[in-house]
C-alpha cells in the first residue's frame, strides 16, 4: 500500500527518473522482505534444527517469557526479532516515501515555475544602489534608490531614447496603479497597455507650477444609488475641512443635520452641505461595517489643485470605456536610465517625484515613499 501511494504521488506530477528509481527500489525491498520466513515458519525451522539457535539473554523488563520451544529458543526472543524486523521495515518505507514525496513536489514546483521565488524576495534598502543626482524644480535632487531584479540584455538605454515599459505603483505591498491593468473594458474587465516614454525626459506637465481653484464648503463629493437612494462620499478634498474632521472616501452618508439622507434628493444634499463660511453642518456617516459616527464639520474655504483634462479612449464599436491609462509618477521617466531591454527594476519614490501633496488613490498626500516596479519591454 505504501509503494502504491508513492507511485501515485510520483505519477500525478510527472516523476523524474530518480523518483522512478526510488519507487522501483522500494518495490524490490518490500518483495525481498515479504519473501522472508514469517514468524510461524521461523519457529518451525528452529524446531527442525535447520538453523543454529541463538540463546536468549535475560528477559527485558515488562516482557513475560514463555517456555522454550523444542529448538531451545524462547518464544519471547522470536517475537522480538520479528517485531524488530517489522519496525525496521516501517521506518525504511516511511523514509523512502518521504524522499519520493519531496522529489515529486520538487518536480511539480519546477513544472509551474515556482520553487521558492513564489513571492518576490524582500531586499533590504542597504542592498539598493543610487542613480545619479538630477535637477528638479530648479534644484539638485538626490538620486533615486533602485534595485535591479533582472539586468536585461543588449545596450543600455540612452537619454531621450523612446521605449515602451510596464510599471506597477505599489503602496505597502498593494498594487495601486499598473499599466498591466491600464484600459477599462465593458464589464469592468481590463487589459494591459504598454506605456511609452523618453528616457530621463520628464514631461513639462510634471514640473509646471500647479494652479489651484478655491471653493467654499466641506470639500466632499456625494453620489446616489438610484435604486436604494443611499448616498456615498466618493471624493474628499485633501485640504478641505471634511478631511480635517475625519471624513474619508467610501463612507456612507446616513444623515445631514438630522435628516435621513435617503429622504433627500441628491441636489438637496449638495445644497445642505454648502453654506456660509464659519457655519457648521452635522453629518452621520458610516464606514463599511463600523458603527455610525456623528461628525460636525465647519464650512470653510479650501483650495483644490486644478486637474488636467482626461482623455476618454473609445473605438468605433465602443469596446473601450473610461479614462485613459493610469498616470505614472515623474520618477518613472528618471528611474529607467541605465536599464536594458528585458530589465526589471524596483525604485523607491519620494513624495516630490511621486504624487506630492495630492496623493493618488490609496497613496496618501505627501507620502514619504512608495515602490515603483518597472520592466523595459522594447525600444520604440
């Protein structure tokens, strides 16, 4: 049964020759051991005097010794020898099965290409290298920290050379933005889209002086579910009073100044959130499964950075919908210098060449650092 178990495990994963050899050796071992005389045959041979008997020593503690057989060998000694053989057989088979299991699992891991690199290896910051200094906002900026997971092949990329890359923006190990999920399809499906750039040439939009618009109110954007009339806060201005009071994106708006939000139209909610500077509004909000919370927010002026117009990508049959691909941080253009085609690199991105005081999705405003993974696909 143990041999059959090992054979099934080996066959299920595509056994290597060495694993097959172990199975054959185990089968031979079992056959030879099973062909040996049983305890009854051993006693019979001893009675006939076929073998020279070995005399028993003093009986072990806890063993009741019976009368010797005709051959002069105590039955207790015969039982012990049989038990020892059985125990040795079990231990040998157990070790052999463990060896076959290890070989089979190694084969299976090789077959799907994972070994131990199933997770990306955690690299200490001390092992990172540093790119050259660069000019940023008319000042010398320290070089970015980087680590090359794969060097790639061919000549190094030159400044200004057009290339196509894939990038993944990660914050606390979670992918926030990725060119591998760049274009939104119908049914909330997405496809990857190669990102074009020129090496070490940051577009002017990243370095242009930001422009701001000023508003009065709480600094929140609310949407409504047309079926349930539930209200949800979908955006919170980082510099607005609501953000300072603890309101976050994704909260359900349950009531405004004591009036249930489901009883109010969306326009009525927007009117209620507006008002004169210095006045307050009482909000009842709930975040996911947390208990509802009452928050008083004072209406104030706040500034929001003016956003550039976004391009909607749509073809003739309307397959694509939504915004154009994700916007990478400025560090992407700087961080590819010195790479080769096929190379993969990790970058540590500080706030000023990241997403700055506005943040991006799960990346908070003025985030000290996040990780940017880059893969150079091909030259343009």
